[in-house]
């Protein structure tokens, strides 16, 4: 097969060509790059111009050119438990400096083997470390998603922190993790739990499992099960995710039908009006 045809076939099959895997194509690759037909997205890795800014192509290029690489952050989240997350750039960890490339962020970092998983031939940080890397006290969406989808536990988060105790910022990550001990699956839920504990209100269970007569299983954000009082806290995702919005309405109808009282609070009601949140719950507990 002629070099031009061989390169075209490789591009059709893989979307890119790694020069060190096909040294006999080096000159043809360079000529086509000089002509603008190909773009070197990494040293020695070529693709067509229309794919040169595609993160998925860059992930493949990095994995083929540097097999020891571990993908981190939003890239690891996208490739594992959170396929909807935005990833404007590809983040990857390496033990030694690498040449900078557009759309690629290299981290000089060694990741413990216990915190690496392999999916589709790609090495990624495990969900617990990924969620923590993307979280702090004010930005917990990655942690919230991981908890809701049950790909992490508080124990796995603690283990990830202990294995990376030397990292800057782990103090705030500890705070987020310990706050998750009460079972919160979102930031406003965790704030609600803190408020209840500070107000010394007891007798509640976070993410209480409730099964309808028809067998459907729902989880109540905060349940005072003995008196059948349900506290529902709507995070920001409730306003944008139609599936979550619909599920919440089915759940509330099922609870009311089963004799539960339901109090519903929005994200801002809990964060901006904590005294009203607590006073409303106290009033219901007295009633």
C-alpha cells in the first residue's frame, strides 16, 4: 500500500496516526502536515484539522503516545461516572515534564496505584479521587454527582484523601468529605444537615429509602420517619434536569398518598435563609 493510502486508512480507522508506530510513514506525514492536510496535536501524533481540537481525539493521542499517563479531573469524570460534564481541555498526570499542547493540561503528579482504574484501555483516577480533585467547600457538584450515582462512598473518599494527604487543598476536601458522613448527596443538603445539627434537632435520617405500594423506590432527602415528615431540598440540578424534576413530583405525590407531610425548600432558601429553614421545621415538629 502506498504511504498516502496507508495514512488515509489509519486515519479512517483510528482518527490519528502515531509516527513512532509507523516510522516508514514519517516523511509522508511531515509532507501532509506541511501542506495543511494534517495537524500534529502532539509531537509525532497527527490527525486531520477538523479533529485537532476534539478532546476525545486528544485523549486517544495522549494514551497512544504516552502510555503511562493517567487522566485526571474533568477528563477522568467524563470517561467514567459523569459523561455529561464539560471538558474544555484534557487533564492528565505525568511523572515528568511534557511538551505543552493546545487543549492539554499536564499535571506533574504521581498517583498511587490504588487510586488508578482502567477503562477502555485508558488509565484514570478512580471516582473518589476524581470527585475530590474537582471539589472544594464551595464547588461540590462532582462530589454530589458521584454520591448520587453511588460510585463513591464516604469510606472511599477518606481513603483517597489519606493516600494523597500531602496535596495542597486537602484540608477543605476533608471538610467536604466529613460533611458527607451524614449522607448528603448535594451541597444544599449538606448545608441543611449542618443547620439541623447546629440547632440540635435530632431524629432525622438523610436519604431515607421509601418504597411505594407499587414497589417504586424513592429516597427522601431528610426524613423524620417516626412522624412521617419529609424535608425535600431542591438543588440547582432540579431546575435544569427534566428527569430529576419529574421524579421529584412522583415522589412527593407518593409520599402524600402514604400519609407523609412534605416540606420543600429551594437551594437559596436553605443557603440564604437558614433561620427560616430551621424555624419552619421546628414548627412542623411541634405540630
